[in-house]
C-alpha cells in the first residue's frame, strides 16, 4: 500500500507544484509554460495571495488544490474560492481529489470561513460527480457572469 500525504504547500514545494500546475493548465487547453507557471505561483506565495495543498504518493507529487481567500459582504464573513484542483492522470480514482478537497474545507473551517466555492465546466461531469459525492451542492439560485478585460 502506498503512502499518501496531503499537506499545505510551502515554498520548498514550488518546483513540484510548477510541474503539476503546468499539467493542470494543459488539461484546460493552455500551452505548456513552465516559466510563467513558476512566476505565477511564486507571486502567490510571496504576496500570501493563495493557499495551496499538495498531495504526495510515496514522496512523488501527484496533485494539488489552490484556494483564494475572500469575503462575503452579505454574510460579513471570510470565504474561500477553490480555484484549481488537479490530480495527475496516473493517480486518479484513488481518492486523492476528495482528500485535497477535505483539506481545503478543513482550512476554511479553522479560518472561520462560512463557505468554500468552486466552479467547473458544465461538461466536466466527472468533476461534478466528485463534488456531489463529497457533499458539495450545486448552486441553483445564482448565475455566474464574467467580464473579460480587453488586452
């Protein structure tokens, strides 16, 4: 049986995270860009702008999740946005993603947050099934809108 460890990532995990983060972006159709991935993650660490959890199986990095802190004006409370969740293809269907999500929820609870939110593609039925299986509820009250800032 392999040893699975989920823990909050620290700066010394950066190199492992960069490879996973690049794979995550490629999964969503983006071109590989290790340098940009590293710069992006390093900036998040340096400015304390996100919390990352990393999963290791037998000391090999296999997945991560990234959360961004925020606030709800209506609730007058802290929230977190689970913005990225990724497990390497060879490590899927082993419960890694649900354990990463559990770590995110535990962080939110200990931080006094009132919720963790995420969004996923309407076509990503595998992810939707996972989220529902671990107790997440799909929002039926609100639509999400985006405004793209012209370059």
